[in-house]
C-alpha cells in the first residue's frame, strides 16, 4: 500500500476544479493556479505541489505554476474583541490578557483565480 | 494568458460528501461520533468501554480507520453490531479519514439496525481536524502522558471538538500533567466543548461519558 498525506485528496480537488474551470472558459491550457492558504490550515504548499506534479501529468494542467498566497493567522479575543496575531503558541489577548480566543483568519484553502490560455 | 476568477473552496468536495453522509445517517436514525486523538491516547479503549456500557441500550457499530493493522477491528468485533475496517478496502493509506471513505464504509453497514456509529479516526492530531466525515459530534481524546500542552500545540482539533476527553486519569500521580492548565486552554479555545476526565483502564468517569453519549443520541433522534 502507498502511504498518502491528506494533501493528496486536496490536490485531486485542485486539479479537478482547474480542469473544469478551464473547460468552462473555453481555454485549452492551465498556466497558473492562484491558491489562498491559511497559515493555520493543516496543509503544506510543498506537499500540494508534489502531488500536483504527478496528478496533473498528461492533463491540460501539466506544468502549471501553483502560486500560494499565505494568509497569516489572526485571532479575536472573545472578551474585548481585540484582533491580534498569535505569538508562537501563546494565545492570550495583548489588551486584556484573556485567553478565550477564536481564529478569525488563517484557516482558508481556496482557489482564488487561474491563468489560462 | 487570460485570468479567470474562481473563488472555490478546495475542501468543498469533502464537505459535500460529508453532508450526504449525514443525511443518510439521519434518514436511518444513526447518531455518529468522530473520535480523534494522537496514536495511543485510547480511542480503541474508549470504544471498547462504550460498547460494553451501552450494550442492551443501543446497537453500536464501529468504523475503524487505523493505518496499519486490523488489530483494533478484531478487538471490537465481539462487542459491536457491525465493524468495518477502512484500510482493508483497497484504499490508499491516509493520515486521516475522509468523507468518501465513510460513504463507502456505510454501504456495508446494516444501518437500520444501528443507533450509534463510532468512527475511530487515524491517530493524528493535525490532519483529521481538516475533514468532516458526516458525523454529528466530534470527540478529541488527550491522555495524561502526552502532556497538558496539546490544546496549545494543536489548537484546530480542539477548536472544533464537541467533547474533549482526558484519558488515563489513573496515571495522574506519576506524570506532570496539570488538569487545570489543560482545561483552561480548552475552555479558551472552545468554551462550548464538554470536558470529561476518565480512565479506560479503571473505568473511572466512563459512566458520565456514556450518559453524555446517550443523551446526545436521544437529542439528535428527537430532532428528526
């Protein structure tokens, strides 16, 4: 059996979306795929790139450039609503020192746009 | 080159299948729990304890997502209404269960005879946090030897949990695990989560956990 990281399934989705959108746009080649990926998401760009190279082989997406826009993590304090960046693993609010926080940005993973020909 | 706008969530395919799984489970009146933890924290032990305690009260089925063996499935086989082991099904091994694997496993289960489905995810605190399976509630187990800093190191899995279990409470005298610190971190990330302290070895706290499972299953059934 082959061991797969969870990026495999995700990359399959990326390839499928790219092929469908290229088709819809009546284009014949995928040149680049612009992905937005949150810093807190459990996905690694290198790993997506690795699977992309093999999954896109012999498709119109072969050789396409993956561009990753990384979204830094942003937290929101549930006490005083202050928005702040987490410092390493210390997640307390810089204003009220509250430790009840939610992630307001940094979990995304989506295709923003594509370059096609 | 022409730029086309896409704005499409890459996880959407998994989420669509997960929704379909939940609709199927709802239709057949099955309540499903997704049980996640690091390897060795006690997923199988908790499942075995739950099976024993709920015997005669609920028909319980188990989906095993363990990576490398069928040991776990064999252990629960004798107690459960049905057991499906994911990794024997010609699927590539994965670091997490995904909704499509559950969809396929559900096809082999006698859903009309099942009240509660326990899904044992792959032992991992990172990957499973990104994939919903169609479960009704998400359960995360931490055990004392892992240390009390896990919610801080792996926040995502705790943020989305409906229940957090502190297992191996019988080891408390022997390890540096501060219960208050752990609970404080969990409450900060996820104030709505239930926290259970128990030991699958001594059965301490199991009764309260099983009462919660029964209550959740009943609440869920009443909604339909």
